[in-house]
C-alpha cells in the first residue's frame, strides 16, 4: 500500500490569501477552496455535531483548501474555526526541492516577498543552493536547488 504525506496548515482567517499567494509564487494550482458555509450540516448526534461543544462554523472562512504543486505534491490548509485559539505555525518547516538553482532562486524570491529571510540562498553540501525563510503568512520554508548526490 502506498503512503503519501500531505502537510495541512492552519491559518487565522488568511487561507484564501495565502493560497492565492502560493499559487502564484510556486506555479501551483488551487484544486479546492471550501468555505465553512459550504459544509453540510452534520447528522444530529454524530461526533461532528456541535464541533466538540462549539457551534458549527459558518461564513466565508475556509474549511478546507487544496493546492497542487507542479509535479503533483499537495498542500492542504484551512482557517481555524471561530473561538479556537491560534498560536501560529511553529515547529515545522516545508521543504521544496528543485532540479535547478534557477527554479529554487525564483521560488525563494517569490516566497520571501513580504516575509523574512532567515538564511540566504547559498551552496550547501547537499544542494548547489539552499536557503530558509518565513513567508508573510508565518510559514517557514526550506528551498533546495539542484541536489548534489550524497555518498
């Protein structure tokens, strides 16, 4: 059985803006953008009924979004429901691998726009270029370009 691992990010009401930005910055395609208002009501008495004692979210906030990157990788996200604390995205980093340094440089520059570079692109022993940044939405990225075979 094949296994895939797909990151699922939470945002405090900025999923729509973040995914529009990632679509442009990464040459990706938004496959789904479902609002809380689009959710069907859960069956009465089900585990989802009342969302753990909270009223079911409604409105224009994003319940689920799916972004497909070139090559088929997926990124999922959604806005935290109203009343759920949001502490930001901590303790995780999304890593991008590109076949060429030019591709890595373009993605790095696009993601860094309005964000903060934590490590400028530079050669590394595993790739001809590597850098790290936190984008304007608080997501940390590691960008690798042109991998170097490890012995």
